[in-house]
């Protein structure tokens, strides 16, 4: 590997091993550029979709709405799982492209809301649902998928992770024409 190894040792004091290898170092700007391009691609794919944001915390909802709207996403907000379910039931089929579902909400949590959406008698039951939760344990992730959620992101939300997750669960992402 065109490197070197040296040893310096003093009896009863210690030993120092030095390993020297020559490596190229990636430019930090190049890495950032790739991340920015990936984020822009995800945002472009998602522009124009309509999502339902089920989030009971007003500040979290406002931040999420702003970020998503800045990416060209149409956002409607429900303050709990019961309201989210009612909005999905009242919406025409195909109205929502995706649901971002908080897990811990009053009136009806995200798990129960998802269970009920999945039991709807038409194609609305197939709307992709992404869990947004502060619960980062593997059992929470498994519980979300067990009730029929399609994706899982942990709060605080990292925009690139959210965009990538949303793009991954959307069938034909980017081909949506809004009604």
C-alpha cells in the first residue's frame, strides 16, 4: 500500500507504533454538492404531489408545512389521527398522494388512524403512509410497518431523509398531475 510502519519503544515506559498510508481525501465541497443534487432530485420528483400531514404539535406542523411547500408539495394538515381519517374518508379517490402520520397524537394515534385507513373499501386504503415519530426504537419501527405504514422517519426530521423516504414509497413518483 506504499506506506510505512515504525516502532519506538522504551523499556518500562511504553511503545509507540506509527502507521503511515497515503490516501486521497475527498473534497468536502464535492460531497456537499452530491448531497444537494440528491436533495434537489427528490424535491423535483415530489413537486406537485398532495399530502396529508397528520401532526398534533402546531410548531412541528408549521415547520413541516413550510419545508414541504417550499419543495412544491401541496400540504393539508390534520391535528390528530381522527381528523386525518375523516379527511381521507371525505376526499375523492386519488386526492392524497401520501400521508405523513405522527404516531403519538390525541383523540386517535397514528397507528389506529392507519389501521382504519387500511380498512377503507376502495383505493384510498392504499395511499402510502409514512410514520413521523420521535420513537427511534426498532420495535416502534416494526409496529408502524405492522399496521400498514410504508415508511418511517424519526424526528427531528432531516429533510433529505424525509424526501428520500417519500419518493421511495410513492408509486410513479413525479408523474402526478394535480386535479
